[in-house]
């Protein structure tokens, strides 16, 4: 029978920094903690695991309060960034370790561990020690070791960050399959928005030790509420006041037309690809037109990201390499930027 998942309130104080969050994760759900460096992601994960003491709060897994238990008695599975496999044990013995620590007889633990290695595609590497495994193989052994005891809570700390790009694709897909079959609650810490979008059912964004936004990945990506989240999902984000189809930005420096009929305090976003650049003021007086200075030009996939300084409106624009040449864009160039009202998206702040 499924448990009740994770319910926690964490208060951790470390010098001038304080983490203060509430976190609930349902059975079968994967929640990803995202945030800039120093936001408190790893601190939260370590507090759940019992590796960092909490100053106040509680940690409850499947109805049992575990915050007073030492890490080894919490019944939590954990996958670390650098795997932390026992170097003197084989892959099979590494996976069996968690089972044996729960009191399972050695022969049964080895049989169960062998089944898990088969499940993660490493049956032929059962006798190999960690130094003989590739990074991807070691990560799969670490995952099998964490899942084998069937914990009520699985914690994953940057599980893909140590892998090369090709292996990362393969292991991300495998990890998604195994997480989909995991019946407990799972909490993932990652700095990579793609990992979070692919692996998680819900994003929890931390900044300065507090939750600033949470929701399903598609909703967070569509409606960012902080500059960090907007940069993460690649949108220009502004805060302002909407009235009659016009948004006056909070700093008073610009007014933008929109087709969204929202009134009051709002966020306004548009994609960098929606920004058109011109060296001379275009004719026809398009709506949402402003002068800007090119602050930086950088490659962004198969496009070029042009960062524009205000006043009146700082923004990021994505153009083709050909457009950079045609417009003769360099740092310091003066340009005109335009965004159609139909390309803006406005929602309540």
C-alpha cells in the first residue's frame, strides 16, 4: 500500500543564511528543487537526509516523523552527485549493502541486488568494482542501491552533473523510466533546467532560502515570477500595472501594448525570438517600439543572443548570424527594437 509521501518544514540557520521552506511531495511524485547558487537547494536536501541539522521544523515520511533519527535509520534512498560507491565492493555488493543494512539475509540480499542490476542493465557488470565502471554505469549502480530497499523517500543530488553530454542523455532517459516506476516521494536537486523539465512532475524554485515559485514545469516555464526563472526558461520578464490593454512597467520607463485583457499588477513576458531589431526607426509606427544599445552579442545554439540595454527597456533578442552581419551589430551599436502586442503574455502578479 502506498504511503502518504513527504511532508516537511525545514528551518536551517548557517551564519547569515536562513533556509525556511515547507515541502510536500506525494507518493509517486518527483519534485525538483531549482535555484541559483546559494539558494538553499543542497541545504534542503541534506536537511531531509539528516546530514544537516534543522533549527526548527519537522520531516515526515509516510506519516512517520524522522527528524530526530540519524541518517542511517531514516530509511531514505540517496543518489549523490559523485555516486559514493564503496570502492572495495563489487557492483552487486554495493547494491546489496542497503538491503543487508535493513537486516535482509546475505543470500537474499545478493539475489535481490542481482535483480536490480538486471533492471538497470548492468547484470554483466555485477562483479566489477567501481573503478572499472564508466560514469554512467556507476550512476546506475548508485540508483539501484538507492531504490533496492524500496524507500519511502528518494533524494537525488545533481545526479547527472558529472556525466558527459552523450552519457547524460542516455542516463536521463533511464532515470526517468525508473522514477516513473518508483512508488515513493522523490526530491531532485539540479541546476539544469532541462533535467528538471524532463524528470520532475513539479518544480520548486528557491531563492535566498525561500520558495519563490512552484508548479508543473509547463506552468512555471509559461509564467515565470522572478528574473531567475525567466532567464532559466529563456523569457524576457517585466513587472508593471495593466489597464485598458496597456502595461506601464514598474520603473515607469516604458509602456507596452498587449492583447491580454488583464487589469492591475501584472507580469509581462515575451520571448527573445519575438524581438525584431532595426538599425533605423522602422516605418509604420509598429506598436511596442523602443531605442536600445547593444550590450553583448553571444552565440546561443543556432541563433545569436543580443542583449540590449535600456533605457527605456533592457531585453534579450534572438536573431540569426546573418542578421548580425546585415545589421552590422557590435557592442555599443544603437538599434531600434520592436515586439508585436500579439507576442506578449500578461498574467497577474
